[in-house]
C-alpha cells in the first residue's frame, strides 16, 4: 500500500512521526485528479504542522530503516495550543509535484491526465495524493518534478505580496527575510515589475548574495547601523508596507519605527504630537521567532500589524487573476521562480533525528526536498 508521512500528538504529550500504509487514494469527484508524487519541498509552513510544537532537540528515533518512528516531548503550552489535534494522526505537506495517473470526468481534470503537475494538496508527503484540478499547475514540457515541486507556496506568496501592495496603492515594500528562496523570488518579481523593494538579511554574506543579484536596497540586521540604513532605504523607496516572516520579537516594531522616522524627515513635515498621519502596515506571514511581538513607542498613530496567509489570499482572488498568476509561474519556472535545495532525502530518511536536526533549523539556503518513488 502507498506510504504517507503522519504526525500525531499523543495524549501522553509526545509527538509521534511515522510512515503509515494507507489505502490507495481514489478520485471521488469529477474535478479531482490522482497525483503520483515525485518531489515535495519541506517548507516552514509544513514544519509547524509536522512538529506540533514539540521540542525536536529531544527527538528520539526508533522503528526500522524502512519504517522509522520519531518521538519528541510536547511542552504544556504547545499541548494547550494544539488541543484540537491531540489523538488525531495528520497528513503533512502543502505542495509537491508528480504525474497525474487518474482523473475525474470534468474537462479540467481530464486535461491533466498523464501530465506532470505541481499541486497544492495538503498531504503531499506521500506517494499518492488526490487534489482538485484547480489546485494543480501543469508544468511546461520537459520540466522535472524537482523544478515544479515549489511552484505554489513561495511563488504565489511572493506574487501575492506584490498584488497586496498594488491593491493598497503602494509601489514599494519591505521584506524581512530577503535572502530566502522566497525572498530571491520576490526580488526578481520586483525587478521585473518595477516595484521598490527593501531586503532585510541577517548576515553579511546574505547581503552580498542579494547585491550580486542586483538588489539596490539591502540592510543587514546584524550590523550596528541597521536602524539608520533601514530608515534610509525606506525613505528612498517610499515603502509603507512590510512583510515579516520572523513574527515574534522586535522586527515588526523596528519596521514601523523606521517607516515613521522616514516620514518625519520629509521636507516640510509639520510637527504633530500624534506623529505622521500616513498609514503604515506590517503583515506577519510566519513565526520563525516564537515570542510575543514587541512594539516600541514613537510609531505615531497611523499603523497596523496584521496577519497575511497565502490560502485566504488565493481564495479571494478572482479566478481569472489566479489563472494569470499560475501561468506566470509556469512561464518563468526556471528563472524568476527557480528554487534551490541544499539536500534531497527520502520519506524514511526524513524521519531520523539527524535529518530533523538539519531541516528543523529552517536556515536560509538550506531547504530540503523530499524525493518520492511510488512502489
């Protein structure tokens, strides 16, 4: 039977990761397709569900080489936050790519039969997955599953950020993880589309990487002059909207403070004890840091911090606009939206403490690709 990676938070406060034999999935609706999965990226958004808040530093392996099992303790706070999933074995994997081997009767599904596709499936860490046809993207002829595996989460997030900026009437944005796979895609989109972009990185070598790609505004948060350089870059681009993947900690507050400082330095800016009257927006779209969001005083009174997620954004898009964005990803698959991976592992290899120690760090430039081969 096909294998599927499962994540279970047990009632004894242990996370259990395992490979389960599952019944072969079947196409049950006219608009569904059955994908034989060949590759799937391990994104930060996958790891939140995979690990369930467990302390993976204490992960222990057992089982066999073909059927490994990993357990790790789940802290009390994580047990409380994830109470609804306790005792429920859950599939993992937002996206991947493979070949459509069965299809429902709808024209959209039939058009994909036999095609290699990228898919947004929600259970892609498996040998087979059933997905609605509209959540698939037919890959260009000759494209590999590895090239198409990351077609949705990072590309559509980057495109969604630009769509959100434009919908608000802006022409620039700030991004807090500029050197990531997503950050590099966003840079290429902004270069093509004439959008101003301030890229934040954490290391000098990441800054050099982005400058080598043609980035104009790169600021390193590890440097003592970070605040001054961030303010200068925001003043130069006019950015009033930022997307922050770090989530907790000081970054959102530093972004708002730099926007406010840039506004207050404008020529002719009159003093107002409530600060500037220009709205500033920070969207949190990830939680690489788990602590609370810290906001300093001096931000003015015209600002907002809110959440931004890909799936709600996709649902509110007009179907024709969604089709246009998907087509752009297909057309620019190996250029604008190219992804790079530091390592490739199998499903079984993914369930070892050694491999988990690598991909759980979510380090920039160290993304992992799962390679699957259906038996």
